[in-house]
């Protein structure tokens, strides 16, 4: 599985990359068909008072990509929130697959 961390209007420091990757590495435990994850970190403009936007795009086998977004003034909280949303989407998808096989 490949994990890409991309920054928009923001340089991705090693600490940000490490934190985002550590969160992303947990997601395959909820669904093992994960192939690629792209995490986009955006520094919003001054009108939104320095908020960070996070977007997790999780590419899985035989299904359109899952997209989870979050915004917060704290970068690490935004990453946590987006990871939680992606986790829920993968867990729900896996449950739906299990129900279909019964």
C-alpha cells in the first residue's frame, strides 16, 4: 500500500508526514483491499482564520475511492478527524460486503 502526503499552500514537514502516515497505516485493518491513500493537507486562506483542511482519498479494490474531509484550526486534530471518517467509511463498507455474502 502506498501513502502520499501532499501539501497545498503549505510545506509538508517530516513531523506532519510522519503523523499523517501513522494514521493512514491503521486504515487497512478495517478493510484489507486498500491500495493507495492520498492525504492532502491544505492551509486555508486568511478569511477562514488559519484553518487546515485535510482530505483522505482511499483507493480500494473494486469500488470507487472513499473520500473523507475535515477542517480545524489545529492541523493534527484535523488529521485525526479525517482519519476517523475514513475509518468509519471503510468499516461500514466491509459490513455491507459481509451482509451481502449471507
